[in-house]
C-alpha cells in the first residue's frame, strides 16, 4: 500500500519572521523561494504546514 504524500511549495520569505517559523520551514525541507518538497502526509507534517500556512502552499495531495 502506497503511503500518502503531500507536496508543498514555499511562496513566502522567512525574512523578518519569528525564529520558530524559520525553523519550521527548514524542518519541512524548504529554505528558498519556490522550492518544492514531497513529504509524508502525517499529522505532524500537517501541523507544521498549518503553522507556516502563510509562507507555503499545498501543491498536490498524493494518494
């Protein structure tokens, strides 16, 4: 059975953001604008996306 995945793209700059938001972006594997990462769709990852929802967008929700 294939694991569910979610692809996120960074659309906002971490400049002048709190340190914890910058750390969350690094935890998601994002550190430059328009970079995309495909991650496992887990509650922890969803929580991280929610925390920086103004800096990222969900591009694709895989099965």
